[in-house]
């Protein structure tokens, strides 16, 4: 599957309101962000999720999605974040007793570190707001999505909730997100490793290594934080070459933290051999995706072909536009 995407909302039927959100990728700062250091995330506009909502004619709340279709009260545990987000959104809209029908269509793969659960919750919250002819402010939207993310992940940092709602890259640190101006168009190719990532396992492994060797592992985490802060200026100036070099260094550091895999490493190698400015795993690691920076659209197409030849079952191409 090449460049499968949901990038534009489809028309709503009569009486239906819509919400839309995009995926995200962490460009720098994986694992360092866990310790209060900065991270940089970019929007993946080429991967989206749309929620359609209307008032229920049958006086019951129903959800239709790829994972489940049926009464919300009988939804299985994996649907818990969706139910939590819907409940929080209806509360925020001042209509907690509303019975609705919710349709979710997502092109964002699950368990790949791309913010799938946060994007679904964001699209649902925006659909609920539209249904009530209102708009949630940034903080209210963030609280709704965090309610869903708490069910999904336990103690979410908040980076996903901010990154999937912002149209531009962000610098995130200890709960605060700052939008980064983009000086030059950036084209990224995302390659699926074909394996689910496990953020909890990866974070636990890094913590254990840090406890056993605080000087060496702590130094790697500090360097990841330095790369995040330095990359903010690179994005503002549109310096693709330097961003690429930093991506490669970040991947080496993440390898040293034990969160890469042979599959991820081989995809990074294939990307650089095919002319990528830089490439690295994105997200928690131990699976998930590789993010590669191309020079332009033609180069991105060649890069995507090379990554699929190297074993990636799916690739997506997306851009970050100048602001």
C-alpha cells in the first residue's frame, strides 16, 4: 500500500457534523521528553482521521469504526479511549446526556507511534463541538484529548494531544507546546517497519539502563535534548542538511539506548543510501516507523520506492509547509 491517506474531509450527510485531525511524528527528543527535556514533533498531514457525528434517532449512543461497531455501552476495552473522549467532549459542550451516533474513519495505523489515539480523540472532540455550533479553545480541547489518552496510555506526557491538533511543528516540554515557524518546505517519507511499537516497554528499558549506568545513558539523553533545541532554529531557517545530520545522530543515540531494532536500522540505512538527507526511528521504538527527510517530491518518490524494496510494507509521503 503506497501513500494511503485521508487528507481531506469527505462531505457530511444532513444533520451530521464533522471533526478532523492529523497524525504526528516525533522528529527529535524521543525518550528525553520522559525526563522533562524538550522534544520536537511534526504534523503528518498525509495521514488523517475523520469523525462524523449526529444525534441518535434511537436514543442510544452507537460507535462505528474499524475496531468496533455497536452500542457504546458494550464497547470492548480497546475502545475505552474513544468512549472517554466522547464523554469528555459532550461534558465540555454542556450536553452530557446526549445520545449520538459516531462514525470514525482513520488512515493512521495503530501502535506505530503516530498519535493514532490522540488524533481520533481530537477529531471526535471537534465533531462534538461542531454538532453544538461551538469551538473548543486549545486548552479545553487538550483536556478532552488528555482524558482519552489517560485511558489509552496511563500517564501521557501530552505531546501527542498537542501535536495532532497543531498545523505546524511544535517544541514540547513538560506539558507546554510552542509552535515552530517553518522557513522552507520539508518533505518527509514515513516507512512502516511492519511491527507494532511498545512505548511502555521501550521507556521501561531505557529507565533500567539509565539506573544501571546513569553517566553514560544520562549523557545520551542529554544529547537528545540538545538536538531537539538545536533543531528548532534549523526548522526556522529551513536548513534541511543540518536537520538531516541531526536525525542520523539521534538515531545512533536511540540505538545506544536500546530502542531500535534490526528492521528499523535497515530502513534507516536504505533511506540514506537512497539519498535521504537524514533518517531515524520515530516514537518509542522497538517497532513502529522510520522517518526520512527528502530534498523534494521527486526525491521522496524515489525514497519511498527504496524503502518498500527494503521491506517496508507501507510508506507515506507528507510535507511541512513554510509558515
